[in-house]
């Protein structure tokens, strides 16, 4: 290993998760989860929808939207089937638009425009093949409300790590990105945080 990597590992300390709560006791912010899709496999998208239903949060304060830029009748039907299945803990809404202008960013902006009246206070964007952890909301809200109020006013986006489980069958080894992401988020970033970087 190179010298900077050894230095980072020597400075590593576990990051202490923030455990902040909303300033008003009993207040639960509203949250929208948007799943963006275009031409991904419908089964993968359905698996992501089902995974959002395992997120631990107050049922009437979280809403899931499927933003289908592929305008696929089969995707709309899959959403209807999931709604009829009894698997939903949170409300699911299928959203499409007439064009693909602006690609993924345009898809998200269209959602903001069409649903601005009922938009939640917080907004989470997932790709069509992501699997959120059940404690995702505790972590997000803990970090956000764990900050002093003057710092919270400056927060516009929170970027979280993604853990990859890709496997290359032709080579028989796990994708390099899994290892590099783990090192960056679990070793390098906490080491930098410990040193005040």
C-alpha cells in the first residue's frame, strides 16, 4: 500500500453517528421517496419498490413515487399489481411524462412541478436498482437534526454511500467498486473527519 493509505488507516477512528431529533417533540417530517426508472428490468424496479416498504418510518408521513421515463404500460401495470398485493406499507404513485426532455434531471424536475402542492419536506432519490436499508430514515434524520440549527439552514443535499454487490461471472471476482467504496466511506472519510478535514 502507498504511504497516504497507511497514514489514513493509522488515523482511523469510528465515526460517531448523530442521533438528532426534530426540535418539536412528536413531530415527524413528511418524506417523499422517488424511484427513477427508464428502461431498467421491471422485476428490478419492483424489488426496489418492495425494499422501500421495509424502511422504518411512520406510515402516513412517507410516500413513494415511481418516476417512469420509459412510459411503459407494463411498468404501470406492475405498480398496480404491487398496490393490490397487500405488500405496501407506504402509498405508491406511478408518474410519467410526455417526453424525456432533460433525461433523469428532467424527470425529477417534472415530478417537482406536477406534485409541488403535496410534496414532502424531505425528498429522497433512488435509482431503479437500489435497495435502501430499513434504518435509512433514522440515519438521515439523525444526521440532519443532529446538526445545530444554523448549520441545518445551510444543508441542501445529503449524499449517502452506495454499497455495490456486483459480481463478474466471467472473471469470478467481486467488482472493484465494492472494495473502493468501502475503503473510501468506512476508512478514509472517518479518518479525515477525525483529523478535522
